[in-house]
C-alpha cells in the first residue's frame, strides 16, 4: 500500500521539488532538474537530501523520533520528506502541511 504513494530514492530531487511546490515553498516546476545525480547516488541518504534541498532552494533538517512520538510528529511536521523501508527498499513519502485543526 505504501509503494503506491511512495517515491523511489532515485527520484529524490523530483519528490523534494514536488513537496516544495505543493507546500508553497518554491515556484511550480522549479525543481524539474535531474534525478539523484551520479555524483550523489552512492552517498548516504541524508547527504543526498541535503544536496537535493539546496538544488531546490529549500532547507532540509533531519529529525528523528521515537515510535511513541510519531503521531505527534506527523501532525506537526509538514511539509516533510519521510523515509520508509518497504520490502527492503527505502522509499520516500511526502507529508504536506495539515489544513485542518491541530
């Protein structure tokens, strides 16, 4: 079920651009640049995210949470790029800011 909504890591730059655009942080289409560049593909994911964020013109800040704190984090974190492991593969989920009550 997550796979249908998740982005492959290879499309990190595109996913981050879509998140920035949908959140009003960047102009629509502003991140139509490359997918993960070959120069960054072998680097740790946090380094790839930082490079993609700089290329998109947004800031990225890593956040870790205990399982007990995840529900609260998800309510308050948007916009956020979440990494999940599905069938042994890391995938990306985009979390938009909430529009409802908090």
